């Protein structure tokens, strides 16, 4: 299973923050294939954020109230080519990676459990 590690501090809406090393895992994805236009498919990917990989693996509760980004990426545009050639895991994790890289430039990385 792949996840995205955030190597930057993540700010919470409570004013607290999570130290570098938090992870973002894909919970579910939705692609509105019938609405594709100009080579792109409108999509949404819901994610869960954990303080670190150990918190995820041990079954701890995910972190809520993220201020830096919405863990539900609801305005994604997946390329039709990627949709047709990549596995679901690759497609969704790459889409979220691209969005998080905009928030934390060069401070996110895809890893495997």
C-alpha cells in the first residue's frame, strides 16, 4: 500500500500543528467518467491524515481539522490517458501527491507500507 509522507509541519485549524513526518492515505476515490472533457475526468479523492506511519499502522485515530489543505480533494482533473493506463492506486496517489506538492513544494514523497 502506498501513502504520501509530508516532510513539513502541518497546521491544524485549532492552532496546533503536526510535526514533519505525517502521512496522507487515500480512503476512496471517485471519477465522473461520463463527464470527461478535453482529455480530463472530474474527480474527487478522500484522504485520511495521520501523525505518522506508526499511528496509522497501530490503528490510532486520524487527525482532523487540517488548516493547510482539505483532506477531500474535490476538484481534481484526472487525465484520460492516466485513467486508462495506471492502476487505481497509482492514479489516486499521484493525483493527491500533485495537490500536496502545491501546498508543500518538494516536501512530500510517495512511500510504501
